[in-house]
């Protein structure tokens, strides 16, 4: 079952969304240094705007993220090692995911969300690339 198919099952979708939010929380918590401080502060600012905001956004965007990631996952499965393929092609994975958020940010209702995204977008690709190992594990978990 693909991630896209799993997301059609409401019970599985809730679990996938929960795992994806946990992934985001863990990635943000793992950031360090000055840029990590900025990411953490931006994340906290966005979360303080509206409790549950991150879960809401993940729930809304996950089907589009899945559609962008699945061709890459399928490509990796051809070699029998999709997680290794993801990690080897982390720039492609990051570009695919960021294409979704980039297309959505202009319609974000909150000016704080838009400005925070704008401030952090320059380092976003690096941050997404760093998340690929966790992301590939999430993909593997739901690839049954």
C-alpha cells in the first residue's frame, strides 16, 4: 500500500499525521546553533498563533507531500533500498517537498506564518535534507 493509499484510510491517516508531526517536532528540537535558534523561535511563533496549527497543516499538505515523494520512493524500490535512495537523493526529496509549501505560502491567512516562512525559506532546503533519514523511515513504516 502506498502512502497516498494509506492516507485514504482515516484511521491510518490519523496515525500518519501524528507520526509526521512528531517528525517535525524532533527535527526542530535537534537544530542547534544560531540557525537552529532561529528555526526553533520561528516554529514556536507559528505554534503560538494557533494551537494545533502544525497538525492542521500537516493533515492538509500530507496528501500533496505523499504525491511528490512517491515517485522517488518507487524509484528507490526498484533497487530494493528506498530508504537508501531517499538519503542519496535528499536534494531531490527536499525540492519535491518544498515545491508544495512554496506553492501554498502566498495563500496563508496569517501574515506571521508568511513572514516566518520567508525568513526561514533560505535555509529550508538544508533543513529538509537533514530530515530525510527520519522521513524515509516514516515512508518505510507505511509502505506495506
